[in-house]
């Protein structure tokens, strides 16, 4: 997959370079002035270069010069990515289109990219900082991924994220563990047994319901594991599937019993196909502190009243809006279909908005694996 095709607009190239520099800084630090300046410059660029977004903003009386803060940048509902090609570059420059998972409806949202630099520039430091905070520089880890490989899911942003993590951080033996729509159960169990025997810590990643299918397979075979100290789990996606429903607490308790990994070393990743950045639980980076989602400094997460878009107070619930500087080629502000709660220095995801379409990578994984018992 090519990282880029042709030269971007000079103004866009300048923004991309500055945002990439921020992502590559070794020390993360909040810089409100820097974020404000880049967000407003990116909003002006996207207003000019994406006709659909410009119409959306004009309908709300928002335009460069009138918008004084990132908080006032109009967020596009995530569902709009199903209806419109929200890109700020000519279609022929597209190098990849990531698509949302299939659902009860046939429409799938799409994030079109003309470069993977910012996408990968955002995902790698976030993945490493939150999932591998104790990994020495230059050291690699055994990454076992309960997801299909890129050749089987070329339009999955989640699969691409895992592929980049394996490429940049994975030790020999790191691999995808879903093949041809089936959990490669024999291979997973072999790899887990080998890690247990050698004392090699494992980083086990996948969607919530891919973990459910692993638990079901372990139960069917009557086996359990005791993964070495230092092992950890990362799950993503929701907890509501087509086959059954469970809570995060139930899933984590079952995984702890089956794999020997304490719940304090399990974390959730919150991400969306429409976004270039992801958000992780704080438990490995800040052990002993309350579990919450942390945001990289080139993003902002606002919890708003869905009726009028006004921000709510810390501790109150509302719709989750993400402003993400990694989205230079589409739109930087997105209103999700999720409900959250603002916390002191992070946020909590509470679930889907009432009546929101039950879609997502976790449900897709559940359906895929159930279709291949």
C-alpha cells in the first residue's frame, strides 16, 4: 500500500508537517495555544477544499473568521461518512479508503486518505505510550492479534493499525490469529502455550467479541492458560453483539480466569474508522488511578448536549465530539454516536446514544466468527 500519491496542496503540506512534528515529540505535553492555532488553520483549509463540509458549515453560520476557537468548529455527525465522500483532495489521489463495519443497513461509512503518514504517525505513539509504557526503546514484544490480516480486510482501519503495530513493534512470532473468517484456535493455543513455557510476555489484542470466541474455544477444550508476568490485553469495540450481550466487567473477569492476566493489565481502546487517532484506558500508563480514557495532545474530546451542541460540565453526560488534527484530509471535528462523561483529565465512554445504529468492528467480528463455527 502506497503511503501517498502525488504532492498535496502546499498549505496542507505545511500543516501536515507541523502536526507530524508534534506527533513525533518524545514528551507529550498539552499546548492549548498550539492546538488552537493548528485547529483553526486546518478548519480554514477544509472549509475551502471540501465543498460538502463548507455547505454544512455555512448552514450553521460558521466560517473562517467567525470561528474563534476549536470548540466552535462545526462537528460533522459520523453518519455523514456514509452519505458523502468527505475529502479535501482530488479523488484520484486516494491511496486507501477505510470503511466502517457492515450492519443491518447496507451503507458503510468511509474515510478516504491520500497519505498514511498522519494516520500512522498518530497511532504508533498512542499504541506504545498506553499499551507498552514499560517497553524499553528498541525492544519488541510478542503481539498476537485476534483479527483478520490485511490481505483479508484491506479496508479495515483496525486491521491496518494492528499491521503497523506488528511491523514496528512486534517480535518474531507476532501474527494475526483469524484466518479465512475463523479463529485459528490451534495456532492461538499453541502460541499461548509456547509463551507460557518460555516465560515470554504476550500482548493479546482484538475486538471484544473476538475475545468472547476465544473464551468459548478455551471452555470447549477445557483448557486455561497462565500467561507470564508482563502480559497484557487490549480489546476494542462494543460489548453488544448479535449472539449475546455482556458487560466489560464480565468479559474482563472471564479473561482473567482463563488467561491468568489481571484485570489491571487489560485496557480498552476507543477508536472509529472516521478518526485518525485512538484513545486508550489509563490503567497501564497510570496504574492505581481511576480508569479513564486519555487523549493525545493533538486531539480534543468534548462532551456536549446533543440538542444544542453546548458543552456540559465535568461529570455530566452527553454526546462525544472529537476534534482530531490527524484528520487533515477529511474533516477534523466529528460528533460520534456515542455517549460519554467528561472527567478531570480524560473521559469515559458510556455506550451508544439511544436509538443509535448498532454498528462497529466488534459486531462485525462476532458475525464473521459465528458464521464459521
